[in-house]
């Protein structure tokens, strides 16, 4: 059932020497004795699959900082956006599986296989370690004619496809959630892809699109500054800021959405499944220390992220379930995805309603993490 990583992808890019390319951020903490365990004997590189400044980048850089601090490691962080994570994934796949090139991911990397960007099984060929969730947000610039969500619905119904919304990439999580919200509202929007949440937010702020799609964490400072006005977010309840500004839950506008809330993005530190078990264990220990640190928790609170640590089979199961849901949604809205998508049958997945009886699939083995 599992399609193993194609070793030819090791030639996808020039090699691990390119990892230290210009633009990398190095987190340097005075190292403890690397020789005690033999790993890491040199700096680790964390490759983030979306642009700098977005939610994935924010989370991964903070995790890298806290891991370096707790473990006495040196970690470089670089960004390789594109193909909803496919570019970064291929880059890490092409590197030697020794624990020195890791993937800073989101949403269990569940989009790349569905869209045909890769053949690996995210929850079998990789080990995801989940740190947090994020809520989706629709916001508009302060001079927008759309004062609330109902204004968007009215305009979209009058001229289907005329209202534009930015996304973090075709087939990405903010695209997926925008499709779900628009479907619940009974409207058709025009989806404009960007390479990450920050560029998508700036597109709405600068008037390139009518609506800035993205996450609450990506919009919140601009909302506080009065530059963006929130139309809806995907918590089960309204969010009220200290100054009294309300970020309305989509449930207060579309009550039928309550059954799927809260919903949003997930953030996953990911390592190759074929790593030496002792290295994988060290990385898992470092991840737990980082995600559980007071500094990481403070970031979660300030940006309206939701701390949700999952490692091992629990993370694999959630990743497989989310991929199953994505396959179902993308096949129902294929004309709006604008690309060919794989079916559940092609990917060896069940329907969402049959997932509980299907998991774990035949041949599945949990990662060797205690």
C-alpha cells in the first residue's frame, strides 16, 4: 500500500550544500556536548514549506528557537514555498535521511499527494509531530465596501465569481476552507493563489483581492491597527479583543457550519520515516520540549493559535483523517480547484464516514517513538 520515497528525488536539487543558501536564518545556541550521543555533530536545517512571515513560518521558527535552546543544538531555518508544500518536501526528500535536513510543515502535508505533486503517503513515509492549530479568517481593508459577511454574500450572488479572495496557494488549507465556507453560504467566489499566508494577507490589504483569506494569526495585528476589518473566523464562538473589536464566528452567520467548528490549519514538524530510530527519538524529545515551553505557549496565546501537541500514532491518525476529508472536498469542488485531483480509490483511502472502521490500515506501523 505504501509508496516509498523515490530515491531519484535525491537529485531534485543540487544537494545538501545548497541548504546554507543566502537568506537562511541561523539560530545559534552555545552547544552542549554533541559527542555524547553523536548527533547532531553539525547544524540542523529546517526547511519551511511556506513563505516567511506566515503562520507556518512563525510556528516553525519559534519551535526551532526553543529546540535549540532546550537541546543545545544549532538550527538553520530556510523557506522554500511552492506547490502547497511540494517544493520544500521534494527538497528534504532529496537530502540524506540523517536528521540534518527536516521539514517545517503544515496540515500534515496532505495536499501534495491529492494534487499529484508527490506519490508518498504523508502519514507513512513521514513522521508528523503536531504543535498547534490555527483558525481561518476572512478580512477586508478598512475602505472596503464590504462592511460584513452578508455584504459579500449579496455581491457574490448578484455576480457569481466576481468577488475575489486570496489564498495561500491553490489546493492549500485556506483555499480548502474558503471553498467550504462559500459552499455553506451558497455562493461562488474567485480564488487567487499566493505563496503563503503573508503574501495572501498583503494581497487583501493592498487591494489586489476583495478579501484577504488566511488565518486569524496572520490578520490579527492589522485588525488591531485598524487596517483590516474581520468579516468572519472559524472558531465556534466570536472572538472579542481587548479593545472591544469582535471577530465574528461563521457560526453566528451560518448556523449550519457549527457542526464542523472549530476548523483551520495545523502545524507539523515533520521528519523522514526512515531516520535512524535513535535520531528520531532525539528529535521527538526536542520537539516536545519546544512545544511545551512557556515561550512557545506565550506565542500561541498572543496570535490566537491553539496549542495541540500530538506525536506518534495519534498524529498519524489525524493526518490520515484530514487527507481523507481533503480528497472528498477536492473531488466535490474539482472545477474550483482548477487542477486534476486524485480520487480516494486511487490513493487507497476510505470515505470520511468509513474512516473509523478503516484505521489503522493493513500494514500500518506506528513510528518508533516512546
